[in-house]
C-alpha cells in the first residue's frame, strides 16, 4: 500500500480524542458541563484580552484550544503498558517524562503519551497520563501475589485492536477505513465496566491496601478516569463550578495565580460514586466504587531546568511552612508568599533563562530582514523586530497529579512508601526509553530561533 493512502497519525489522534470525549460525556454527564463552562470562560477571556487572542493565533494555538484534552489511565502489568505504547504510537503519541508518584503516597509511576513536534501539537495536542501500578509497594505478600494473578488473567485489548496495531507497524500506517476501525477498537480499552472481576471481599482487601490498587486490579480494563479541558482562567473555572453546585476540589493544584502563568494549574470535581456488581459465586453483590472524576487545567510557560528548580524549591518552601508538607486552609496564602521570589514578567523570565520561548519575526522584522542580521534574540525583541511568546507546558507535575488522584479516590488516606523512583524499571516495562521533556522544549525554542535567520 502506498504511503499517501495512509491517514496521518495526527488525524487518527484527532478521531480518537473526539471519540473518547463523546464516550466520556455519555458516561460522566458532568464532564459535558465542564466542557461548556470552559468554552464560556475561554470566549470571555479572549474577548477581554485581544493581545492573548493574537498571541494564540500567532502560534497556531487558537484552533487547538477548543479540542484540547488530556486523559488519565492506570494499568497493572508491563505487557499492558508496552501494548499501550504501541497503540499510542499509531496516533503519533510518545512517552515523554517520568513521574514517580510513590513519593506522594500513590503506588504508581507514570509517563505522558503525547505529540512531540510543533506541527503535531498544533494539529491536536491530545495527551494521556499513563500510570503503571507498582505491585512491589503492596506490603501484604499474599495480596500482592493474588493481585498479580488477577492481572495476568485479564485482556484489556480487543483482538481487532491488536491486529490493527500490528498492521500499522507492518505496513507503516492505516487507511481511512482501518483508521476508523482502529479508533473504535482502541476505545474499548478505555470504556467503563460496572461489573468487577473480583469478589467484594477481595475488592475491600485491595482497597484497604490502597484505593488506587483496587481501581486498577478489580476491573476488566483501565477505564479512563478523567478527561480534562484546558481553560485560560482556572480561578474563574473554579468559581464557575461552585456556582453551578459542583463539588469542586478545595485547592487548585500547582503554582499560585500569576500575571505570567507557568507550568500547570489543575482543579477537579469529586469522583462519582458508581454502582458496581461484584461476583460472589452465585450471583453478584452490589457495591460502589469512586475513581472517575472531572478535571480542568490551565497551562502556562514551560520552564527550563533552572526555572523548574526554582519552582520546586518554592513549592517545597510553601508546603513545609505548614508542617510536614501540609496543604491546609492557609496553603494558598503560603504558596503566594513563597512565589513572590519567582519573576512574574516575561522579559525577566527570558533574560534569566527561566522559561522557553518561541521567537518569530514581527511585521517590522519581515519588512526589514537585513536589520535582523546576527543580532541576539533579546536585542531583536527590544527593537520590535521579533516577538517572543511563551512555549506552552505540555506535561505534568507529580505533586499535582498525586494531589488530584488522592482527592478523588475517596477517603482521606495517605501512604508513605520507602520505595523511590525507578525509571529503569518503568522503561523496561514499557519496552522503550522515556523522552526528556526539557530536550523537546529546548528543540522547539532552537527551531524558532533558527527560523529568524532564513
């Protein structure tokens, strides 16, 4: 088959993201309310801030805003994780970043499957935060072994999905008909099933070990546990949820409100309490499970290693000021106080090398290319010949992810795990290396600087 008959991975990703959104809107109706709320807020922000609207247009980000989503799933075995990597590759999504959530009391480590080039991100930035359960962190050896046996018996991918993954790998892509079949088959892996695969007693034992363990082990597959639209004003979104009677998370995760947003801020509504049928040998016991929820995010400037080190330092300072990493009622005040030490204007952020920027010729620069010459980027920005817009942070924050997970698993449990990050084990399970997000942002910035001299 000739390559020109293949549907591009970007288009397959867009088809899949839309199908996922449609499915989740049906399964979790409040998700539709969040999407509508975010659309209203974004329209208002862009109306009130023409400069921001122009910036988004200039960087091919206005079109992606309405379709931007990220999802999250949790899998139980290396085989499941590796096959997910192959599935996402068909859609042009690759593992970027390694996250150890065990340090925050959640027994998983994770990566984000997402696009990695400027053109692919502009086409559709859909990303899936994917976590692998760390069975070695279950203290009860018998329960750990039983969990492994349960997970080894399940098949989370349909035969059609596996066949189409192999076909795409063998032939180099999928045509229009096979691409649509692939999307429908892949979607089944992420669908919610109300019938558990374990007894109520086993579920309760798993839940006592950690509620996330029960969520991963007790069901037929890694149901999508949230889909997240992107807002331009998360504080307005938080207020909007409360005004609509939605039980929103008390604290917005991530950095405090700023004139120049950085990294990622997230909030959510509390997880649904869903009826589950547990097999008991003669019929089924009815019970409930909480894990799936609604989330909203605001994305800001991607930080350099220097900027990220400062962010982590100030975040730790704010948390430790409350005692033992506390995030109590005064946490927003402590957070805002700590982050007064983080510059909040783009000129300073650029000059101090704290963030990544995308450079482009302005109308004046295009009219007078000779003036650009070999001048440094900052001189060109100061002369009005070049614009410097923040490169959007496309990834995640482990403390924020853990905070969202913990608040939506039900209960107020916390765990302290002695285990530490194990990127090598994660990559061995995945069957490939995880890419460094800083390298990607550095490349995007470098490509934009090189384009000034063409």
